[in-house]
C-alpha cells in the first residue's frame, strides 16, 4: 500500500531542532472500536507504571524505558518519538494520526515513522500502512509541544 507522506525538517528553538517530522497525508484514521483498543493498550503500557508510552489528548510519546525519576518524573528515559493525534476527527470517537516525529535518540536506535506508529497501533491489529485514510483540513500547523519563544 502506498503512503502519501510529506517529509520536512522542523527547526525550532527548543526542544529538538534536529527532530525528523513527517506529516501524514492523507491522515490515518482509527475507527472507534480500534481507537478504544489502541488507547487502552497505551494506557496499560504507561511510562509511570513501568511501560514506554505517555499518551495524552494530543500526542502519544514513545520512550526508551519507563520513567525512573524522583516522584514519577522522566529521569533518564529518552523520548524516541511522538505521534500527534486528534480525537473525534473526522467523526466522533475516531482518532486521527496526522504528524509523526522521530527524535535524534529514536533515529539513532533505528526508529522510523512506520515502526513508531506500528508499535502504537499493534493492539488494534493495524499498521500505519493498513490504516484507513482521510483528508483533514483542521490539523494544527505546528506541534503544540514545541517551544516558539526564547527563554522556555
């Protein structure tokens, strides 16, 4: 299956000026049943409980190990990559994957956009290549977790 991906390098002040960013076009869509399976698996594999995923409302972050810092903080765990998602898009209860970032640490360990997505999607029985696709026009232009100003 052919994947239409636009590759670009996003250069920002902090963090990760060398991150590799790929915008997924058309975006990958998880229908409600699959989205529930994937999100449940990511929660079970949470970095705060010995896993490697930190899933929030807009990003799924993959680390090299569980967080081991004081009080449940990141410690020396390294961020390998981020899957940017939108919930309830294009319709209610669906999840759309529209951007994937591989950090230099992730690239050094051989992580690719496909491998990162496939790792997240495994519980739903999907791969990035096998996901249904949709054109979306309301995807955020910039990564909300990238700093845009100095002193941050």
